[in-house]
C-alpha cells in the first residue's frame, strides 16, 4: 500500500477517534436503553445485508442512524454507528485497521450530517413534516462525505482517476440513498416519546422486510448460479463433442461479463451477454464433428457449413424463455467491424454491442489459448473487432485469472468422480455400485505414496506415468484425465486424477476390452469397405493399412519433396515431369500423369497442414506416394466418390478421386485419423504385354487379391 494512502487512513482514524471522544461527553444516559435496542436492530441489518443481483451490497442499517439523529441527537446517532461496526466487523488482528477506519469515517459522516441537520434548522426530539427537507439534507450530506472519503482509497487502489471514481460511486448509490431516505423519514415521523408502539411495529416490519429481501435475493442469485452452471455444463458437453479447448465457453462468458460491467451496461444486458457468451458455440453441435477435428484448412463446402452455426445456435437459444437478446448476440457474434464477417455482413456499430463484446472475448481467449501476445489481439482492432471494445479488454488486467472456486471438471465423468470422491460418506456406495457399473478397477489416494481405502500402501499400474499426472494436478489444482498403457500387461487404463484437499484421488478404468472390441469393429468395417471399393473400381482402388502401403515402397527410390504451400504443387509436378522426359510417352498420357499428380498434391493443401511426395520406380511402374497429416477420408463416401463424376462432400476429394481413377493404372489408399497416404501407380510402357504382366498378384489381403 502506498505511503500517502496509509497516511490518509491514519488521519481519518485519528480524526474519527477525536470526534468520538468529543461526542461521547454529551451523551444523554436516559436515552441509552432505546439507543442500544435500535443499535442491535441496525447491527443485525448490517450483519445480514442484502446482496443485489448486480453485486451491490445493501443493508439499510443507516436508516436508524438518521432516525435517532432526528429524535434524540448527534451523540446518540454516533453510538448507533459504533454498534453497527462492532456487530458487522469481527475484532480480529487482520481486521483492526479496517474496523478502526470504517468506524472513524462513519463517525465523521454522522457528525457532519448531524450538524447539517442542526444548521438547517432541525431540532432533535421535535421531528415533524416541516423537518423532512432538513433530514433529507442531512442524509445527502452523510453520503457525500462517505463517498468523498471512500473514493480516495478506491481510486488509488484501482489506479483510477479520483473524480471518475467519485461519480461512479454517486451513481451506484442513488437508489440506496433514495430507499434509506424514505425509510428514515417514515420511521422518524412514526416516533413519539410517550407512545412508541407504532414506531416499534414499523421498525420490526422493516427488519422483517429486509430479511425477506435477503432470502429472496439469495434464492435468486443461487438460482442464477445454478442456471449458469447448467449452461457451463452444456457448453462443456459441446466442447468435448467437438474437440474444442476445454472451458472455452466458460472463459469467454467470464471475459464478456467483465467487459459488459466495465462498459456500465444494465444488469439485464450484462446477464444477456453472459448467457450468449456461454452458448455462443451451441450451434456447432448440429454440424459434423469432423469439421472441428480436421487438421488443416476447410474446403469451400466445409466453410459454408461452418458459417451456419451462429444462426443455428441463435434459433436454438431463441426457444428458451428470457433469452431473446442472447439469441440476437449469438446470431451476430461472427460479424466483423470491417464488414467481412457472417452471416449478415454487418459492419461497425450496426453490429449489436453484445455481439461485439462476445466477439472480442472469443478472440481474446483463442489468442491466449494459443499462447500469443496481447499485441496479436490489439492488431484485430478495426478489422475483426470494435476498436473501443479492444481498448477496454486491454485495460482489464485479470481477464485470464480463473477463480478456483468456479473451475469445473473438463468432462461429465470427472464431475461425477469429483463429487463422489470428495464425499467420504458416499464413497462406499460409489465403490460398490457405480464403479462396478462403470468398470472402475481401482481407486487410490496419493499423499506421497499410493494408498487404498484402508490406508495401506499398494502398487498401481503405470506408476511413473501416474505420478507425473498427480504432479500436474497439484500444480493446476484441477482434474486431469489420461489414457495410459501398462508396458508389461499391455492393459490400457482410462485414468482420472482429482485433487482432494492435500491428497489426490486416482481412479483407474480398465478399457482394454472396450478398445480391443472397437478395434475389431473398425477392422470389420474397413474390410467391408475394402471389398466394396475394390469391387466397384474393378480392382483399381485398393484400401490398405499404413504398414501395407509402406511395403510398396520398393524398387528404385528417386526423390522426396515437402508439400507446405501452393508453390510445392508446381515443384512436385515439375519433378514428376523430369522423370517422364526420359520415357517416350504420348503427350496425352504425360498430361494425364501430371494432372493426377497435381490433383493428389493439391488435396494435401485442401485437407491438411503439410505433407510429402515420394517417387519410386519399380521396373516400368512409376509409383507416386503422397502423404499428409490430415484427419483422414470418410470411408462411407468413397464408393460414391469413385463411381459418380463430380460427386463431392466436404470430406471427399470430389472430382479428384474420379479423375485419378481415370488417369492412373492403380491407386492404393491408406487413411485414418493420423493422416492419409495415397499411392498413384502408372505403367510408363503401356503395351498389352506389360499390362498383363502388371496384373500379377503382388499383394494379398483376405479373399481379395490386389495387383
């Protein structure tokens, strides 16, 4: 804390304590029982304050400070403030300065308001309708002094301008100031020295109303938190399904809310933006997962499909009561400031502010997730993003500070595990019923050693790997999930590590049989497609495994060439042309080979981020191997792509496969989630004898024979 701020705090404390000593000397003892009783009620109101949905805290305790000031005097009002402070702030070592400062500044405010009441003509003990304006002046003076003192501390700690902080606090306190004023006037008018029944009835009514408000707002806030948690869980399901970075929607929602609060929007508007930010990717659930799992640029068809998701999401959210505004923001959150966005091509301030805020929050999280700098984010101002919103985002320093209490597990399974592992009471039920159904083979706790429920030290599978996961959990203070394979037994485990106080709970699910079953099912499906594709292409297109295609790299190796940019298409084509120049081929045959090469290499740039072309000569056969690191080709589309000219899906090669089958003698294809390799084979001596010779079976799989 800066030295001048400490000096200010100590000055306020010294002034307040000095004023207190002066005031207590004039305290009337006969009024003390009433003042103490009222002080206890005021203290209860301060202790059980009402938290409004916008985060503002409202207690109403100063109502009784002003009532006592009007019916008894300044000294008695000061006693009320001391009682409020004693009840509301515990006298702990860490709270002493806070207690002394708050009490001192309340005393200063009360005395300033009291003398304002006296100087305006008010006389304590004779409050009538004619004194109402005087009391209102005193109340206003109290709040002005209070805001003036508090603005000094808040402006310095938040590094903001004093006057801007002062104006903001005045605006935030207007409603509270009005309510306190009305209650104070009403209770002061109901007070009569000789007949206080009406006053006490209304006082108890005010107490009950405030407690009821506290309960009602607490229910509302908890309901809203539950609503938000439900939305976050829904978005996490979406993220898991689409392989989007875990927690993205939750982070975007938190960032967007902070931006909206900074802009000083209404509470309804802030909530609408927050809900829209949480659900901004909901429309993606209606798109095919492969679009989001694909490594590499999208095709035109894939891009058209992708651009549908804001409108799909908006239409889905529009059906939820109370989310009409959120629906609008979701619809337009991909619009760009320069008009290049979608779906409507809006620009500038024609884009709804809520959508602009969500767009900025979304981009900020993507940039942070990719570990880029804030300079990269600032560069989007004026093109993708609203420059003013970008400026606001850059002013907020703690956008990526994730509150630990709001951090959520990455998957629904982890949520289930976390809830049940933390509960010792439910652990036995969980182990005996749920874990058996889920197939959990082992639960252990790690406290420096792995222990079972009885506390005995035990050996576990994949020990070293699990220790690494445990250390990661302790660093992140969040759940971690990993698939591990034990070297000796070859068993595969789905392992969850969840923090539990000072320990880490580790749960092993044996998924060996499940993965083996899935592998066999995949093999059955691939064999089926292998036979179908072989049949419909009359043996020209062979679907094989990667190790089988590697076996075809025989004969004379010529060269290899990377495929990274469009210029590599020309380079690969030129290298094939150099090989063909040594052969007396008809121009049409030469052209077809080069055309097929261009098509195969171009597909790498369409469907992946990088690849490689390798050339081999096996006798008179030229074999062109083109591989990529993409997401693979959908096997279900291959029969149609090979039979139908021009047939295309966002995952197929379209005209490409049909063309390759026309110009090449044979195509061998290996494709999967790790990438695709295609071998193009052409006979450079196209005679009937060579064709017959090349049809000799060289590769066999099951009942299907491949030449």
